């Protein structure tokens, strides 16, 4: 799976996870958020791991992206 981590309108990081067949720039064009914080590939089996980069939108996986994604989904299920 791919992901883009955006800064939402309130300033919080907001991850979007999508299938590999969708291009990074195609997903970027669909989102209203202005700032991309990170992007790449994500594996969520067991522990969450982010890696790689999205050259088409000049972004790459950040060191803390996996933790942000884990925390985001934990908050959604509470």
C-alpha cells in the first residue's frame, strides 16, 4: 500500500492510505490539504513500517510516519 501524510486544516497530520495501482500524484490532486508531510509505502502487518519515496510529489517516508499512522488508526477505533 501507498500513503501520503498531509497536514489537515487544523494542523494535525492526517494519513491517506491507498492501493499501489493509484499514482501518488493522482491521489495528491484529489486532496484539499495544501501541505504534504511525508509519502511512500506502508506495511501494516504486525508493526507498521513506512519506507521509500514519492518522487512525483517530491516527498519521502519520514522517521515518525509509522507512529503517526498507528496513532491515527488507534484513535479512530476508540
